């Protein structure tokens, strides 16, 4: 018994040494955590950073993100929280009833509306929707002159499709506000915007189809549901645009082990032993007739479109599909990585179809500034836009409070004040073009 303290001391020291060695050299392979992670470099020690305390803060952040066997530790703790309390440490995921899991923002949208991400005033949000729909209707008309068909695919939200399994409203205390899904459908009709309401279609068939439209453990439309839905979306595209698309043949459904993304929320739990994943139904896609054309498609939207790329032979169906993920990162385009590198007006003119693809919870950011930016660029010359940009910068320089805020912002971001000013001016042009451009303002009243 006298040796027990000594043994425990030695074991503790060995454990600490192993942890330090793993943090430095990663000699034991470990499974990465699922989700977004940020690398953190060891901070440099200087007299200034030591005195002002910034080195200590950065070192603490580095230690928490870089210690050895961090992945194991997090998974073990997450397992304890899930197994004992049926909770998750991932703040973006919420367990619902009967094993259903939801992303938090869908729960917030259903009970309160995502209005509060933007404003506390319902009138401000409704005006935003009205402006965006009006701009979209005008942009659709302009692109039609060049043979480009623009439309919106309104994709399902798990909260709207399966509201009965949502967690209780206990923590949702704010007054419910307007929701994007019903408001945009009304406005699309008002301004003649082309759209296909996949959300409404799924609501009508959810109790009739022999497969899950959205799985208990996933946040996106299910793999098989997206397979059938995109076939209908392509038929809709042809009906409004006329550019033929090669028809596809979808196989009979069959059961298989879970595939992407049918359990993507459970993966975010980062557990040692994840909840059991039942087999799901899937279907294969092949091209039925290769004699038809291959139109060019640009997709601008959220992560739901990834399902389509998993299942469809997109290279054989389309001349190209350029996927502008949230109108930012570009996929399936070997020449561009980001939309900032693209001549957007020329790109949309060259395409046969432009699809804005958003689920109900992401409709609040419809287009992610693509609509206003493209509309202005199509209606005004670069010289006219530059003149408006300079007018905005002059206004900023004359506003002491605004200019002071930009100085603080530039210091935080490590950029010049002039660059911060240009960024603000470009943002205003993209999000509120009718404030500065007469023809854009007039399109709301046509």
C-alpha cells in the first residue's frame, strides 16, 4: 500500500508526457472530429504580448485546441453527456421527440422566425423580402432576353416537414415573427418569379411515399428524396426554359447502409459510440437518352444541392454545373475558386439555367447578395457603379461616427481604412441597390 502514491504519481507523469508528446508529434493516429475546426498556431512570446496579457490568452487558446488526444477526450465527454442526459455539447444541434434531431436554427425558425438574426421589427424583414422578390423578378426578365432561364427551387426544411417531432418551445420566448417560406411564395407569385415549391410537394406526399423524405438523424432532404426531386426539378426547368435536358431513369429503391448525408447531424455529436443508424432506401440514376442536349447550369444556394451531386452523373447531364456555394465558394469550375474571381454578368448570360436553391431556413438570405449585385451590373456600366461607390465613400468620410467605426474595423481585420470603406460601399450597393440606383428602384413598382 505504501507504493500506491508513488505508482499513481508515476502513472500521472507518464500520462502527461504522453499527452504532450501526442500534441507535438501525433504519433498515435486519431479520427478527426466532425464539423468545422480552426487551426491555432503557437503564439510568439514578446515583452509586449507578455505584459499586455495577449500571449497568455493566445497560449491558453492554443493549449485547449492542440493538446494530445484532444479528439478522444472530447468524444468521451460528449458520450457521457449524451448517454446520461440525452443532450449534446454541439450548440447548433437539438434533440427532438422520438429520436428526431434538428439543427437549432430550424427550431428557432419554426417557433419564432429567423427574423431576429436580422431585425426585431417585422416590417423591416417584410420590406427586405419585398425588395428581394422585386429585384429577382426584374433580373429574371433581363436574363430571359439573353436566353437564360432563372428560377428558384424552394427546398424542404425539417421543421416544416416534421413539426410534430420538434423539441418543446421551452427556451423560445420571443414573439413569433414573419417566416420566409410563406412570405416568399406569395411574393414570387406577385412579381412573376419562376419557382418550384419542393417543400409544399413534400408536405403533400410525406405520409404516402415508402421512404423517408428527411431522416431522423439528418438535416438535409434524404438521399433518395433528393434523387426523385431533382428529376422533377429538371422537368420543371425544361417546361419554363425550353433547353432540353437528357432524361434519366431511376432504379427501384433498395435498402443499403447509411450514406451521405442521411446521418449528418449524429456525426456532429462526435461520440465514441453513435446511435444506431438503420438502413435506408436508395435509388440509382442513369441517363436514359444521350441524344438530348447538355445545357449549362449555375446553381447558387445552400448545402442541400450536395445531395444531387452525390447521385446524379452531372458531367453527362449538363455542359457544366457551376455550384456557387452561398454565392461564395465555387465548385465544379476548374477556373475559379470564388465568385469574386468571376465576371458574374457574363457567366449568367452564358448559362442556360440559373437556379437559386435554398431550403426554408436559408431563404432569409436568398441569393446571398447575388440578386442585387447582378441586377446593378446588368443595368449600369462599371463607370456609373464606380461613381456611386465614390459617392458612398465620400458620405462615409463626412460622417465622423461612421468613419471612426471603419477605423476600428480596419484595425481588427488588419486592412487599410480605404479598403474597409470600399467593402462597406460594395456591401451597400449589393444589399440596398435601390437606395443609389434609380432604375433598380423603379423595378419595384413595375
